[in-house]
C-alpha cells in the first residue's frame, strides 16, 4: 500500500524534529532547524583531560566509517586503542607532525599495546600529549617521557555555509565548499579550552514545542484523509 506523499513528508518532519530533541543532550550538537537553536550555549567544565571546547566558528574534523570528513564542535575525545576518537563519530583528524598532512591522531601503537600511555591530555594549542612510562633495561629505573601524538586540526567555513547534521553531533559540508584549515592558537584560530565541553546548541524547549507541532500537523492530515475517504465512500454508495 502506497502512503500519501503529504503523510510521508509529515512523518519525515516528525523524525527530524525528534532528532533535534535528542541532540539537545549532545555536547556541541547543532540542530537541523534554525528555530530550535540557542544563541550562545557556552561551555561547562569537564573532568576528562581529553575533553576540549573549540573556539567560536570553528569545528574539529573527524572521519566517518567511509573515511569521509565530518565536522563537530563536540570535543569529548577519548583513546580507543591507539587512536583518538570523537565518541561515535570516528577518529579525530589533525597533524601528527609539524609538516605532515591531515591524518588521524594516534599514540604510539606499541605504547598502547603495552599499556604505557599515561596521563593523555590536550593542551590549549591543540597538542595531544601523553607520558610514556618505561623501565631502563640496564638500571631498572622507571623513566617518564613526554610524547606528542599530534596536534588537533580546526576548520572554518565561509559565512553563510549551511552544514547538515550527519549524526548526533557531527555535520557534513557541501561538496563544493572547502573549509579553511588550521591549528588552535596559530594566529588564525584561537586556542581551544582544555577540560571543558561545549553545551548543546539545541534549545530543548523549542525543539519539544516544534516536535509537538509536527505531531499535531500529522494528526490533522490523517483526519483530513479519513474525511476525504468517507466522502468518496458516500458518493460511491449513492451511485450504486
């Protein structure tokens, strides 16, 4: 049975509005609809030293399952194996070396396998650092070495660029728009805020109101279709 296009569109709108409600709880999330956005959410303290808040009008860069670039303001990072990841959004991209190209940020795989990665954290300039604990084979003394895994990358888009939600807190950019890339605190981008997490940019009350409106619109369409069907049936009965 084919569903009426108007009813199908109304169901899609309910799903989209519902997704905005869920994004109200995701750090750095951006709503699909401008009428559910907050003006300036700010950030809140985080106990995780791998969590950072980005500067205004800048995005962290992540890779999805297909390797496509996605953009997020959610700096709730974590180490998964030897890779720095952004929750369910995939690996975080940055600059593993001062002159290297954009790539996933990783700690040394041997350090990760041997459990030698200690106190990983992100500095204000986006540098991802950890302490390597090792034992000197000759003296038996424990050594602590500072290791740099890489530096976070930031992206900025031209004014007016419309990014589309591609997950809970990640966004996709139009294929024809190339962002400006850089590093925190490089003179083009401001520094990140360590041990802070940006709040969601979704207004919960507004998104709930619009979700309710979407349900009411769907109910009204259903009622109109039932009434239309009843009129057609009456007309057919009269013709019999």
